[in-house]
């Protein structure tokens, strides 16, 4: 496979390419997303890799490989043609874009059914191997946690909670009213030790990232790799973000803090009932304190195992390798 890649130029596109110039030391070309240079490389490439609904202006050539790795596993909030917060034309537009794909990766049988086949009405090839981004979570590397701790000035002995909620259409921060002092105290009572809390806002809200005042809080919104943060975390707190699926692969405690479940059902809705998910759910700070105090690790691990079985997890730990093999075979053809 190495011989194949030595003959290929690799190009990565970023909204803020200046933050990723270090990749050039590895021989990777870095370009600005949606720039003329980016369009040139898209139109002349043999393989295009994406992890979301790509830019609708993109046109692909016959015989060009378009690989969709997606950006979150499981089957939680509705997407594409199933979204009820967008109009029919926007739903159809999403379907049209995704049917330009050559190969779609899937994290679970439920994702294949609900998202790929139903929401996007995709009829092409699906590779049910899990997500490459999750391979490292199935085989964690201590060096990753050390890197995060150094970058965010986290003491070596401290335990880490990552708070990573998804966005709302209003882009308001009103619903993210976690009482971090109470949260930290609850964690200390239940799990012991000293705690640091990392705030990781959705990239739609990056310019509204919460101010951090307490010495135990860190703003991790600008940290470049969410999977690194998940590897480092001892506990995850989210709401409807699919990072809960990624984190569950490590069997670590995940809690949900969501004040607007009824409203969110009306705005976006879910593929599977939220009360069927294995993650303890709180709708205010009192409830969050209670679910942490009542957390039972054995019961939680059993619930996560059932959840993976019910959704038909296809996470293999070898998704990246399988993608590389498919790309290499395509490039040789």
C-alpha cells in the first residue's frame, strides 16, 4: 500500500488552513476550503474523502472515487431527508448531494438503515466497518492523553470531564446552563480525586464559546481533534451529540444534560427514543447531581452492551485499514 501512496499527492482542506501547516512536514498539501485552489484539487483528484454533507457546488467526474466516512456513529438525532426543521427542498437537496458518493461507511446497522438508506435514500455501496475516527478509541494510546494534558495544562493526577453539547438552531447558549461547581463536587463525591472540566462547544458555536473563570475549567473548543479529547476524558457530558456513541466504545461513564427534550423533538427529533439510550439523563442541575450519585458502573456497562447490540454496531477497530485497502485497490484499477 505504501508504494501506491508514494505516487499520490495528498491534499487536505480546512476553513483555517494556517492552523494545520504542520501537516506539510508530512508531505500533505494544505488548502483553504472553498477556495479556487481547493476546487482545482477536487476536480482533478482521483479520490475525494468527506465526513459530512459536502459543499453542494462540487461536481465529480465519472470514475472518481467519493468516500464518505461520516462524523458520528449510532442513530440519534435525525439528519438529511428526515429532518423536520428544514423544508422539503432542503431535504431533497441533501439527498441529491449524498447520492454522488461512491462508498459510504457505516458505524452500525441502524445507521445504515435510518440514515444512509432512508434519510439519504442512498443506493450505492456501504462498507459496514465502523468509523476510522473511532479506531483509536477501541485501542487507546496513553500518548494521546499526555498530549491533551500538555496542550490544555491539565495536571497529571487530575481526572477529566469533557462537556460537549450539540448546537440548537437558535445558536443560543441559554440551554447550556450547567452548574460546573456543583458538577465538579458531584464528580468528586462519586469518583474521588481532583477534576478538570473541558468545555467543547459545537463548531457552529465556536465564536460563542463559554468564558472560563474557575481554575478547574478549560476551553477546549479550539482543540483540533475531538477524538483526542474523548481518549483523555474519564467522563463525558453531552446532550444529543453522537459523540456519546464514540465515547461508549470505551465503556466510560457518559451522562446527558438536556433541558429541552420536547422542544428538540419538535425541532429535529430522534431515530431511537432517548429513554432507550444507556446514558443517564438529567433535565436540570438537581437531576444531574442525582444521576451521578446513583451511577452504577456494572449496570451502565451492561446497558451500553445492549445498546450496541440493538443498534447493530459494526465498529471493528480496523476501519481506517479497510478504507486504505479500498482506496489502494481503486488507485491500482
